[in-house]
């Protein structure tokens, strides 16, 4: 071999070695990984063409490649034991106040008046007036006819959620058809059907015999019925009372006494797909976004209210929580503790069998004895999210945290900046809500065999999170670039971030009272200054990603007036009238304190001191570190 | 018409590599078909390319890295 060939070979092998250094230095970059294979192939080819190769060298090279792939196949495909679900509860957990969740704060006015009335941008005031019964209107929901039709359906099912009222809900009970009793539950329990026989697939599994009503048998029946009614999957778990909201949103502040719901020991969760076709193909700047939520919420609700009525008719208590805002509980813990999912970077539960984040769920709380699903085994999702930040990168307002998990309310997970998220979603002037985190999540794929293999690998393989993760835009999903294939193209990920801002100098005045609920100084949004446009360039606006500048509206999305063609730009500049009133009112602190102490007003929030919460927190469940398993045992004895 | 005689002599480890190469290309084809069926042609192409790139070193050794040259 002459010197020239030798130098070429040395250079090629050095370059191959450098790709390995690049791979690790760049945090396991997929580009480095692929370049390594190309360089390796080039080096072998050049060596073979220009150098002397012996049988022994060829044998060793083949053994090396074979060994590499056998080891890789083993690491990716062997059913390694699945790690346990992470322990998320690490400190004192307080019940969450529903008016204090993102939508509650936004719609009740705690984030400012412009956000509440942003629907005026799209819809005449006369048309909005009278659409809702509960204070400020969720006008972003009522902007489009299809959205109204789908979200409106959740208002219809609200009255069917239960036949007794607890904590202000259901706000208006509607008697179910074909029933004459009005109490909470029947005295005489009746069976699945007249012959009391097990039905369908359950009968096939356990035999066509008379139901014994064991919790296991009941769970099987409930799951089959749930799937038959259209749920993607069905989860069952025991209830942790801390999941109940402390105060209700729809009746604006009514507290929920745990004694009133102590018989609700079990939870059945049903899921509806928001649909890959929609989620993948429609950007947040189209009006599909909130409409997808309306579809999945109302479909889940319809599955749940019918199943709940069946349980009530059998003689048991059953109470439905469904979306948009008709829940008695926080929803995501159910998806974690029924073993179907784990908490991800978005603060929500990722459920692989329900499209990752692409679902909406409804929950039936009941005293019908049910065997809970196994929930100790995890899915590797939290671990995967440690190595993946696609949702955080896609968020137009940087509401999703990058980096490590933090502890809030005694729960160690990633905590989204809900005020930023809601302000953008409710006030998105270039569309209707958002969609980006759901859309870019690697778990968001149709449920094909190939996707199932991917989920299997993610769950079992000890190295998949490192190679499939996407921190710093270098993961497998970035290489695959599913976004470019969506109908809206790469602008899906890069749409303009423009949202309703509050008037210059706006500062919320507390205590702020709406209905029976008080927002106090502790509830002030940390994003308040940002909401007025100060630092509006935060987030990714103006930054380049994949060659496109954030914040620039793509020409093809503009109408003849230079506005985004996907929304109804039928208002004049000025966007909203100045000085809009808040739906609630400011009240002096002395007066508020008096009314709080006399039980005429209420306030909550997990971050408030015990003495500042009305009514008082449960000493039993909201004090000290209490794991899920222990809370459940205590609740069973109530 | 003359008979066409094909002789192929492979060692066991070469057969194993051929199988690995075919497996990688089969996986790439599956990924291609799956991604096309869910309406993602760019991802489909990238998936196929991914497996082809992974198969390159093995292919280079099979076809080029052998005695008898120089």
C-alpha cells in the first residue's frame, strides 16, 4: 500500500473516530450516530479497495459488525423488566382548587379582563351575550359553529353526571330517561341483566354463568362495556381523596366536603381519541384545535354518563367527571395510578395506548366494588421525557419546562407554567387554542403494530431513552421529522405566536371576588407583567428553528388583508375595547376576611398557608407526607 | 439454452451478516410502509434511510472488504 492510500485510510478512520467523540460530546446526537455509520462504511470500503485484506481481517470485521447488531438487538428487543412507576409524591400534598387551575384563573378573570373577553375579537358582543349561565363566558370555545356544537354537548351531559348534588355540581340535575327513582342509590341491587348472566367477552373468559359480583368479575365487565361504548382503553383504580378539587369552578367556589363523597372508593376512566388525522395535520393556528377537545370531551362524557347510569340503575352510586370543566377531580392522577400511563414533561399523564397525550378522558367515581388495575409497573415514560423535550421546544410561549423535574405541592414532576399556557391557548389571536405539545410528542402516532413495537422498546429497553430522546433537537424524532409531512407543513411547529395581551400597566387588584370565590394576593400570576407585552419576545418568538423565524406569519397563511386566513379577522385594529370590566369585583381585605370567616366566601390554592384557606384543609389527608397507597387505605376505611 | 451455474460459498458468520443486513432492510421497509400508511412520506423516507445507513458498514464489508485485491 503506498503512502497516499495509507494517509487516506488514516484520515478516514480518524474521521470515523471523531464521529464517536461528536456523538457523545453533542449529547448522543442522532446526526453523529448516523454519520458514524456512513464513515465506518466508507472506511471499510476504502480499505477493501485500496489495502491488503486478509481472510482473518474480514472475519474479524464481520464478527465485529455481527456482535454489534446482536448486542443492539438484545438491548432493544429483549423484554428487560419494566422499572416501577416513579414515586411522584415526595411531600405534603394539598387538594387543588378548581377555580385556581389555568382555565379557572383565565375564565374567571384572575389573569385580567382582556383574556376573559377576547372572544369579542371574533364574535359580536350581542351574539356572545346569553350563551353561558356562569359568569364570564369561555368565548374562545364559542367562536365557531362546530366548536359550539361539540363543546355545547358537554353542557348537555353536565346535568346527567349524577342524580344528587355535591359541592355545587352538577349545577342542574337532569333526570335520566326511563328511571323513576331520585335518591343517590337504589336499596335493592340488581344485576347486569335479567338473567344475571355475564355478558359478551367476559362470559367467554370466565364462563357463561351467573354473576358472582366479585370485584375482579365486575372490573372485567366494566372494561368490556367501556371498550364497547367506544373508549380507547379503560382504567380502574382506587381513589385518593386528595384528587378531589377543594372548590368547584362551575358554581364559582362551592367547597366540596370529603364526607359528601366518602363512598366514592373506585374510579373508572374512559378515553377518547382526539384523532391522529386532526392532531397531526392541523396546526394550533387553525380553528380545529379547541374543536378537537370538544369532540373528545363530549364523546368521553357520553360514554361515561351512560355507564354511570347503568351503575346507578344496578343500585350503586356513580358520579361522572368530564370535560371541559365538569370534573370533580384532577384527571391525570387516575391515568397514572390505574397503571395506564405516567407523568410526562407536559405535567399531564402520557398514556401510550391512548395516543400519548392525544386523548381526553372522563371518570366515573363509584362505590361499585372493582378490582383495581396493577399500577406498580411503569412504562418508562417519565424516564423517556427526561431525554426528550420536543413539547417544550414546540411550545410557542415556553410554558413547558426544559431541564429537570421540580417539586410543587409535594409532587415531583415537570410543572407547566399554566398561566402562560392558558393565556396563549385562550387568547391565541391566530387560531383557537393550541395543539403543539400533543402533536410533536413521539407517543402521538396511530396505533399500528410498528408504533406498538416502538412503545415496547421504549418501555423495556434500558438504552432507548438515550437514543430516541430528543433533548437539544438531536433525537430520532427530529431526524424523522413527521411535522413536515403534515398538511400544514413545517409551519406547524413554527406558527406565529400572537395572543391577547392585557392593557399596558395592567396590575390585578386583590382580593378579587367572583361568585363565592376569592382570589387573593397569593394567587397573583407570575406571568402578569409578561401578559401586558413586557418581554413578549420570550418564548421562541424571533428565534430561528429549522431555518424558519418564529413569529413570522407564513405568506401562504395570509389573506388579502394580511391577516391569518384561518381565523375570522372581522374586527378593526384596536382588537379589544380599552378598560374592559372584570367579571368579578375587588373587595377590601377586611370585608373579605369577615365573609371568609363567616362561611359566606371561600378560597383555596395548594400553595396557600393553612390559615389562609377556607374551609380548612383536611388534617388527615393534607398534612405531612402521605403516599398514594396509604391514602387509599385510609379512604377505604372512611 | 445454456445452463446458468451460480456458486455461492459463504462462511457461517457471513451468512449471519447477510441475515442481519436483510433484517435491517426488512425493518426499514416496514417502517417505510407504516409511515406511508399514516400519511407521513417524509418520515417514511427518513425511516428507510435510517435503516439503510445502519446497514451500510455490513454491506461495505460484505462487498468490498475481502481478500484478493491490492
